[in-house]
């Protein structure tokens, strides 16, 4: 990731959605519908929380925070803990669960194991969570983002379209669906129809518009940023969908199974893992438990004997406490910005001290 202060300031604005808007004229022209009609569909999708505001996804997040921790925790369901879960820049998502002795599941992003354990010690010392003597110790699954096999948070758009065609999905989160709203949804989640106000960003940063344009292009080329998109508010799955956190033991036909997974709209993220007998982790989107069971039966029939053990955690929208990937992204960017400014201040102090020493020697020589 570039350590240039202007790049970091620009990244902070782009990843928080500043200077971004939905280009209604472009969508109207592309979809061959009146601009006001398109505006109504965009308004319905946003008002009903089907999609979020447009942002630039921070692709470098998974390099900067290469450790994903999925933690089953026993924590007080208090306002103080909920506020911490929503504000802590290391917590990607948090859910209420009923899993044995545990009542919460957290997804956290950290630099490495040392960073994770340091963070854990700090939150106990600062009394953000009770000490180990006051609760059941957490159980954590450690995942390397380097071993991510698939990353497609918008994959489940195809499930919505399929459900609409089959007349099993007529609305999402109270938003009535029609062919146009589906086309608008597909466009925005794939990054089409989103404008960047480079003049506004240039003015706020005090640089030329061409500088902003060039830097955005270079950040995308370097895979620091992904092109701007609208994401589902719950990131992993569309509203009203069931999120299945699934540990699988794939015994055979692994390569064939992974080939299917890459084109499967049920799967938003997939990781290679080594957790006991499990060697694959999937984040899956399903309309219901019955839908999941049909999905599993399909793969059992397609790849007989492929699955060994499976451990699933089912997470519904009502179980969600917080999902905020941009909070984590902005936390990383701001941390880098603070480090850079502190480094520059140290260089300035060293330069100033060296100058004073040289001046002192010259005065003594005179």
C-alpha cells in the first residue's frame, strides 16, 4: 500500500463514499427507461435497505489485515458491549448466537497473531469485555486471507434474479421487485452507473482534478481499490437471506468442487483452511434452511462421497449486531496516516536537531 499522505487522504474519502453518486442518466440510457422511472427504483432499493450508498471497496484490506478470526464468545449483551462491537475498528461483524455456552459470534481482522493477542489483552485491560475468570473462554478459528479462494460479496444478486423468475422472490426487505429494479440492482452491485465527482475531491484535497483522476486509476490498477459499487448492508448476503458459516471436510473431487463453487451464487467467500478435519470454509447465502438443504443435496448428488463432516452456524438478519467492513477499512487507512505523520514529525525533529548541533559547532568555532 502506498505510504503517500495524499493517497491515504484520498483513500479515506473514497472508502467512505465521499464524492460518489448514482448516475441516473447513465442508468436510464443503458436500461432504456425514463430517468424519473430509474430514480424511483434506485430510491426504493436504498430506502428499503436493499443496497448501501456507493463506495470504493478497499481491496488492500485483506493484505493489511491478513488474519481473519471467527470467534465464538460468551459476552454480556449490554449497551456497553454492543457499543464496543459497533465501534472497534478490528471487528468486521458481530452476531448473537446460541451455540453451546456461547451467545455471540465475532468476525475480526488483524495484522497477525501477535496483533490479535495484543488486541485481546488491551480490551480486557480496558474493561471493554470481562476477564476470562468472569466468562466462558472464547473459541477462535484462525483463517488466513492469503488462502481466500473466492471473494464475491454481490454473488447472491443472481439468487434474487432466479427467485424472481421462479416467482418465489417478489420482494426484498419490503421493496417490491420488477424487472427494472432487478436490472438497476444488478448494475449498481456490479459497479455500473456510479459517478465519481473528481472536482469535489480535488477541491477538498487542494490538488488538481487530473491528480485525483490519475491517483484513483493507479490505486485501482495496483489492486488497492476495487471500482465503486453498491453493496448489501449485511455484506455477506442480501437482506432477508440466511448466512451460513460452513466448515466442510471435502474428501475427494476437491478441484471439481472448487470449480463449481467459483460460479455458485450461493457462495460469497471461500477459504482454504486446516481446522481439525475441515479443509474448506464457505460463507453461504440461502433464503431458508430448506433452501440450504436442497443446496447440500445437489452437491451430494453431483459429487458423491465428496463431503465428510460439516459444521454449520446459521446466522439470520435478526441475529445481527453489527456488520461494517468500511469501519475496518477506514481504521487501517487512518492508522497508516497517523504512522506516516508521526514518522514525518520524527524526521523533522531529527533534521532540526542536526541543524541546531551544526549551528552550535559553527558558533563555537567562530
